[in-house]
């Protein structure tokens, strides 16, 4: 080797070494800012071990911020919601909530500007296909507008009735607006023709969080709008965990093993639907820059708690629920869903029910759950026996040992079904106590806490809590309980894979 070539080689090695150390030194000082300790540790490990791979990944997906335009729209919407709801109390004064319930309501109000309001529970829908048909029937009654915001959309044999209902609504002169997530939907059959079909039937549609670098619209590719809502005329709404796609999700690997999704949606009427409409209007503006003019908020007096309680439309006063909408996502720097879940766990005194297809808690939630066990609270966790995603399945099961040792009872919903319902119950059986329920789109994992736009419904009074408790009983009948002895016998390979997956789950 010539002397000049050796000098050049040494020079490039020195430059590479300087860049390597510069990346590591800068990363140590900047990566932890505004980030959970577990997430900081995982990102730093990736950057320190493989700086030329870890740094680009961090720059692409590690920023906790959304772009300025989306942040501005969210802040403007928060101020508008606060202004519109300024005269509305945290919860209807006709209902006496306990101090613990009031504190969580106040927390949610401060973080999201949304008060707890009255709402009629028209039914908790748990049959997958029947739910879609029921939503289509509700659209058939629309007179002014239909707003649909659902993470995954696919026009297939099962969902055809839903799209035909929208088509017929347009023919009647009803305005139909539809939002669905681009990345969430594009891998399913029919996606590339979906837009043309929607346009052909007259639906105003837009994809959420689109990847369009050719239009100079850059964003983190791992962000998702995971919300599932249907709103009709600002008076009737559906909210929950179900996507608009066949329950097999139309994927060959699912159909081969007959894998099917289990979900739940609640049908609502009353002021709570106005809260849903405000969230939709914000998301519509973020994607289209069109500001929607919604009907005057029907918060009182004609739809007050007292008026609903005396309405001929209800069979019992317990049909009237006190409901609070809790939107969350990258537009909220305070992680409202995580704080709500953690607060409810801390408030639980007798029994706590957790149901989530993807259970990957952060440190605060895990500590709250295990602490509840040590306080004597009976904690039940309902998850799928096998999740539909490899890394999620193993990351989730990496927490089972700590949960079982603390006393959490883990119930596994049998294969090939995917338990996709997401809810929490705190003290649902306590007579005269402080029962609270939560139902919505949010999983109890770090993706839902920090990366996904989610929508949750907190129930602090009413029969929806009882119906969720009955659903828990139905799930328990078909589940098998995982024991600490069984889990201790898993292989070392399984333990290794679980722990590797746990580490990757913190990369956000």
C-alpha cells in the first residue's frame, strides 16, 4: 500500500471516528429531552451502538412533535372548545359525583377542554357484522349530514351496506364527509380503488395523516389517526374500537387460520354527540383546511340531564349516562389518555378491569397497576392468547411475569380470535361507590399514548358501566386464565424474544 493511500485511509478513519463520537455526544444531550426514560434509553442505545442507522431513524421517527400547521390548528380548536363550553360546568350538577370521580373529570377537562355531559346509551353493540348493519341503518335516517372518522376503511362484502347507506344519503341531499387513515388502510384489498369509488357515490373524503413528500408535506411516517367515530346530524353517534372492514381483515394469513376480530361500539344520543362533532371538525380542518360550521351546541336546556331523564325516549333513568370525551394524540403534549388511565387505576378500591388487544404499559401505568394489587384491589387483564402482530405479542408478554407476581389475573381470549375491544372498569360492582368506565379506540400501549390520535369515552354515571361489566363476564366465560406456574415454564428463547420486543416497543 502506498504511503499517500495509507494517509488518506487514516484520514477518513479519523473523520469517521470524529463524526461517530460527535453523534453520540450530541445524542446524549438532546435525545432525553421531553421523553420518557424508557424511550430515551432505547433511542440512545440504538444511536450509541449503530450511530449511522440509529440517528437517521431517530430523525425520521423520534421527534415527539407534529408539524407546525397541525399544532396550530389543534391549539386553535382547543381555544374554541374552551370558549364554546365556557359556561358549562365540569359535569351536570344534577348528578352527584364522588370526589374521586370529580377529580378525574376535572383532569380530563383541563387537558382536553371537554366537560362531562349527559348522553343516552342506546346500546353497546358487540356483534361485529350486526354493528356494521346498525351503523348503516342509522345513516339511513340522516337528514343533514353524516361524519365518519374510522382508522381502517375497506369496501368489501361485509361493509358494502355501510357504503350503500352513504350513497343513498347523498342521493337524499345529505352531506357525507369521510376521514380514514392512509397508512392504516393502504395494505388492505381495494384501497387503490377506494377513493374513486367514494367520489363516484358523492362522498367528500380525505385520508388522514397522508404521506405526500412530492407536495412538500412531510410528517413522521409512524403517526396514525386511530379514532373510530360515526356522527349523524350532530344528534346520534357511534364510538368504540371497530374498523370498517370484514372481521377477517381480508388478509390471507388471517383467513387461513380463521382469525376474526372481536370489537364493541356504543350508540349514543344527546350532548355527548356534540363533543364528538367538535373532534371530527378539528380533524377535518387538519386534513382539508376547511372550517366546518356545526349546529349550535345542544348542551342545555333542551338536552340537559334533567330533560333527558324525563324524556319518553328512555325506559329507565339509568339510560342517561354522564359521559366525557377524551381525545388524545400528538396534538396534546400532556398524554390525556395515559393520565386518565393511570388516575383511574390509582382510584380503584375493590376491582379493576383492563381490556386491551395491545397491552404495553409505560412505567407509570405499570407501577399503578401493580400497586393497586398490593393495595388489595382485584385486577383483571383481558388480552388475546395470540396478538395479530409478532413484535406486539412478544412485547406485551414481556410484562406478564411482573403482573402475575403482583397478583394480576390475566385472562387469555382464545385463538384464532383477536380481542380488539378496548375498555377499563374501576370498581364496577361497588354499591353506592365510585364506578367509572372507559371505552374507545385507545389501546393501553405506548403507541396509543404517544403516537396515535385516539378517542376515549369516560363514563362516571349510568348503565353503560353495567353493560361493560356484563361484557367482561361474557369474555371471562370463553377465556382461560394464565397462571404464574405456567408462565414460569416458558422457554429461554421465548424470554429472549419477549425482552428484545419490549426494548423495541419503547422506540418512540
